[in-house]
C-alpha cells in the first residue's frame, strides 16, 4: 500500500474533518509530551512539531522529504526548542 498522509500548512489550518483529526491528535500528544524531549518522526510540514514545542522541553521534527523539512524550518525555525532534520525513519 502506498499511502501518504501529509498536510500542508494551509490544509492543517482548514476547518474540515481531516485537518481537525490531525490537529486533535497533536493536541493530545502535546499534553502527553509536556516537559519531554520529543522526536516527531515524519513531521511533514511541521505544524504538529510546532504544537508540541508549546509544552515539550525540546522537539526535533524529522522527515525524509527535504523540501518539507526546509519549509518547516522556514515557517517555524524561530521557535525556541524546535528544530528540524532531514532523515529516514528507518
């Protein structure tokens, strides 16, 4: 199965079921990760990593798509305790 589940920043901000389910999952993870060092593997556009950075001690967003990592770094690189890296989860 070749499934890609990735939201752009615009899609993540939309008021539809897909965006709301993604954002709700990250909202729960934000509570569970409070004070921890977090690796957000397959972070995509980085919106979830940004959410996690609100409560985690530090967050590293990791994705194998270099373009996504560059866009996430550009969008959220100024957030303290948050960085992005291009790497394969395997």
